[in-house]
C-alpha cells in the first residue's frame, strides 16, 4: 500500500478490518486483509487546513478529525462519508489539534490543541439515540 500525499496519521480498526490513512485534507480507507482501497473522504477541511489529529469512536463507525489550523474538529460517518457533527473549535490562533481521544465510558470526545486547552465534547450522536 502507498499514498499519493504525505501521510501524517494512520489508524487500524480491528472491528472493521480497515486502515484509515490520513494525509493533507483526506482520509483514505483501505481493506486491511486485501490491501485494496475501499473509499476516500476528500476535502475534509478548506484548502488551507490539513488534518493534524484523528480518532475513531467506540463502534468504529465514525472518524473524528482535527485541523492543523483554526482548531476545527469534525465527525464523519465512515460508510457514507457524510459529516455528522462539527464540534466547538479551539482558539483560531494556535489552535492546531494535537490529540483526539474518545471517552468510551461517557461518550465524550477529548481534544487537545496548541492553544493549551483541553476540551471535552459530548458525542451528540449517542445522546440522540438514548
């Protein structure tokens, strides 16, 4: 497997047997068993923003991505590629997202950015189904 852009992150989903390869503004999804591409989520952020952090939710049905500038955080449905949630951004100045984690016990999304802030976001998709 290879990619046509610089790879900044990669995540393996044991649940889905897929590898999520992140480079610039896209997430490419590969079948981990066959090594073939499955689909691609393109232009996640505007032309000036690259992806700097990524995480999966508990069920590995959604991918959470953070931007390299402006502190933007978005959640996408992996199968449809549709954005399902946009979280409160970090500070635009020094807002690069450095880490995203998923708090399984409380259905929270934890984000850390260069603005020296840690934010805990409620996963609204889970709250809607309760």
